[in-house]
C-alpha cells in the first residue's frame, strides 16, 4: 500500500510493527448494526482507566474497516475539559448550501474514478480515573483494498495532548508519533464488502451503493448520512458521486443548514445537521467550502441518559486528508 498522504507514508515507512492475526471481517449488516449500537446503546460501566472510542482494540478497528471514532467526555467533566463543539455562523439555507457545494464540485475533478482507498483522522479520549489524568489521542488511518479482496488497514497514533488545549485551539493539530496502533492485512479473498465493482455516478447508482451499505427504502436524512459514513469507510468517491450524496441528504427531508465554520484541521466548511429519528443524537455533516466534498462528521448527544451529558461530542471523523492538513 502506498498512501497518498505523505505524513502517513513516512510513519508507515519508519514503523516496523508485528502483523496482527486476521480473525474478523464485517459485512454490510455488521456495519449497520455497529452504527445503530453507537447511536442507541448505553455506555459500558465505568472502569478505573478507560479509552473512549472504537480505537480501544484490534477487534474494533476491524469492525470499522479503517479507523475507530473517538468518544469525548462531556464538557465540564471533572477529569478535564474537552474540545468544544464547532461554532457556525451565517444563515444560508439548505438549498443554498447544496447549490454552493455543487458549484465547487463542478470545478474540481479529483479523484477521477472511485478509489478503494480511504484516509481518515479521528480523536479518542483516554482517562486515568485514579490519577485524574486525561489526554486526547489523535489517530491517522489508511485502508486500501483491491478487487481481489486483498487489502491492508493501518492505524497510527498521533502525538497525544492535554484535552484542555483542544478547548482553546479548535484547529487541533494532528502529528504522527510513528506508533502503529493496529495493522490488519487481508490476503486475496479475505476482505468482505457488499460492493466490489467500482460504483457508478448516476443518482440510481449512488442510491444503490448506499442501499448496499444499509440505507432503508424510505430513509431519513440521518439514515442517509449513516450509510454515507459506512461507504466512506471503504471508498473515496468522485465529485459527481458527492453531488448525488448531497442531493439525497436534501431530498430525504429534515436536514438543517448550520452556516459556515472551520473544522478541526483548519479547513473552511459548511455544516448540515441531521437528527436521529429517536432524537438521541445529531450529526453535523461538514462540507468543504473549497471543494464541495463531504469532509467530516461530528456527532452530538442530545438526551441526558445519566451517563453522557447533552451537548457532549461523542464522535468525530474527517476524510480527504492531505499533507498540509496533518503536518
């Protein structure tokens, strides 16, 4: 595998990790089940030392096929502060937000064809309850696979930092430590996916792609984004396909434009909020103001379940990484 991201490439070249046994491969049903669990299940009982997020172990990395999402403690938690939600400004409508993205998507042309390669950044939150110490652990990941169903997934830890710094600095820097947190190699035929052939760019093609990854027949906007996130775990799509994805989000109804902001990698973005049908969480979809592509999603808890406070950021992942973003 040769990642386009130069920082990841250097880290992978310098590292010489032992290869991890291959023992689990998720299918589309497992991916959809995982997303429902993340949305609706209660958190595990508190332990003395915990790492919140899908990156806590190899099995979790396998389940996400590329990378785990970090779960950040509620704001005001006794152990430390946590990154604040993104702040949006402006009042563009959803139709205007999508139209602006469409215009940008028509200008930029990369990638020319869908790619079986994904580059992702995320954060996890680790806390030692006894010591009262917490840290944010950025992670960088690549996942590349081939038509013969071989592939490789690598997750690299970034340089950890005090979560209090993330409150003051929304553009949290991701610096590779060179430490490989997990590595999975698939021999030909071992990787499982609902879509092997390169997906088409028409509206029906894109909808069929999402349906293969769990989209129901009468989806909400939240359902659309959940399936998009699953697809993005395996594919980097073209601009034409991103335009169709945004159209599906708009057509599903219920999505809300948030205005503009700057994501945690310093990129200008427009926000679109979609709320889960059960009202438990919302996803803020981040659309690049430079390219029109969907480049991130941030999940927020809306209901107090006695474990995670309303307004807490629980998931954050970003796509379309390049060297400048992660230096």
